[in-house]
């Protein structure tokens, strides 16, 4: 009696093979039309190999039939694919999680337990994927492929060189964090870097010529001052990567690279200028007539304290200490407002009009958390800047005069009142570069700041 066996085919002198069509609905997932598995050169070999081949085909069909197969989930995720360097580090972490030695030097003998464990795990990973005509797995995911390499090679696996992309991701994770403004700036700067260099580059292979290409590309249609700011981001990003990736001997080619020579660059003192008192009076009158109360209060507090706009627009009600012996606001880091640096964290006295404006703002805020709810949010300082800027420009056409000119004006007021440099820094939150700036209590600093402001505003 002749026994019929499905999916078996004789191929003349080529021998026998298992051939099975893949259902139409699974072909996109499988990436092919049929399953082909060699069975041997003779009929006897074919019947002997058939059960294993048929079981394997059934397994592949079940895998492809899953609602969310491995390939699809990887393609649909919005997360960027891991870089080669990240895969290397991830695979070593996975080895440790499996209680295996990332620095494994190879089997000591035929019964080496770690060698057997590695072989078994590698086979289990490969069994998740379909095989080609020669029985080799195809379509292995990048993470699984990296783990197989780590399992097989051990200490022989060479660490890939980290690239600019790796440095960007590390900087984003460890330095930028959840700050959306800095995230967007980093993405904008890195986009220009990629446009200039054409492709991702290994950090160890970056040359001074590459850095100059990036600078020249950035200068196309942009101010030198903006490009210098962008280059600072690139420098910081690469320096952080060199340190954290232990890239001994790698030099940052962006160091000491400027958008324009210092003798041709615009002096810092010419980028912004202080308002004249007449200009302040004109702008204040316009804001009092045209702007809403919260914007009026912000302007008045800026004028009476010399604070940065973001420091005032991002104040919480709890930051206004009006019942204190010296009424003041506390400028500090919180979830809805980032401050410039550590020394910017300070207590700033409220005197005269600034105290009255803060009192009215607290009353208007009611039960709100933020003192100025309209602007006490991410990017709220930018909105306040735009709103105040319209009033400033209506009164002063000089582009070097902006809302920030109030801060420059306070600096001049303090100087003209004979306030010492160290006391000026306490009021304005400037770093003096002295070790002594970290010493002393908040109450003493507040009293010093109060005396300084009283002199400046008298």
C-alpha cells in the first residue's frame, strides 16, 4: 500500500525536499511564499527527516500567526532603533541578568557548564525565527542578534566605537532630561551636524576639518552669536561622551572653535543695552494702559528687582514671602521653571512698586499654585517675552533694547549707588568665581541684597 505524505517533493537528481505554501494572510509576515526544507538525496532519507521538518514548519506557521509578532512590534514602535554601541551594552547587561560572564574566555572542556548554557540559550533564541532552505534562521531581530554574538564570542566580541548619535542619546538622557526646550534645541543642533557631515561618525574619527564643516554649515543664514551657542551644545555633548564612554586619547575637535574671531565678534556689552529712565517710564505707561494686570505686575517686579524674565514669570505663590521681615521672592528650580545655574537660586527683596505688584499678584492668584498662571508653564517665559516685547518695541525702536534691558539697567543702578561687586552678584544671581560665594546664610544674604536694592532705587 502506497502511503501519501503531504508537502514532500522529489526534485530529480537534486533529491527530496519539504515544500509547503504559506497562506496568503501570513506571507507579508513571513517574507516569502513557501517553506522549503531539504530532506536528503534518497527517499529513505526523506521519510526519516520528514517528521522534524514538518514539526518545524508547523512551528513557523504558528509563530507567524500570532497577532503581534516580533517583527511587527519592532517596526511599529516609535522608539529609535538601538545603535550598534547600545546593542553591545544591552547584550552585556542581558548576559549579566542571565548569570553569565560578559568576559567569558571560552569553554575549559567539553562539559563546560557555561558553554552549554550559552549554546542552549542561543538555540532557543534562533528557534523563534523562520529558517531558509539551508535551515538557517532568517529575520533575527537586532537585539537577539547582538545577544547571540555576545553568547558565542564572549570576551572576543569587540566593543563598537561610539558615534555622534550615541553621544547625543547619552547627553539627552543624562544632561537634558525632561526639559522640552533643551530637547528641541539639541535636536535642532544635531540636525545641522548631520546635514554637515552627511552621516553618523565615530567619535574617535572626528577631525578638526569635520568640526569646521559643521561650523560653516551652521553659519549659512545664521548669526555668529547663534552659531557659537550651537557649538557650545556640540562641545558639551562630545565632552560628556568622551568622559562617560572612557574614550581615552580621543580629542574633541570642536574645542576652541568659534563662529567668528573675537576681534570681529560683537562685544558682549553691545549685544544689549540698558534702558534709559525715560524709556522705562514710557514703556511702563503703555503697559499700564494696554496690558492685562498679570503682565503689568511682571514688568513692575522685573523693574524693581533686576530678575530674569523666566525667574519672575515662573514664580509660584509659595515663592512670595510677603510677611517676612524683609518681603522677598525666592528664585529656585521647580518642575514648571528651570533657572540658569546654581548661583541663580536666591532670595530677592521686594521694595516699593515691586512689593505692591507682588502683593496684588498673590491676591489675584487665589488658590492657584503659580503666581502668574498664564505664564507659569513650560515655554510661558517665551510667551511673556513676546507680550512684553510688543510694548517695548512700540516705545523703543533700538533692537539692542529689550525686556532684558531692565536687568542691565539694574546693574547700572547698583554700580552708580556704590554697591560692591560681590553684593551686586547676590542681588542679580551672578557667579563671582569666588569660593566664598557658597558661604554664608540665606538671611544674611537677603539683608545684604535688601540694602543694595534700597541704595540702587533710592
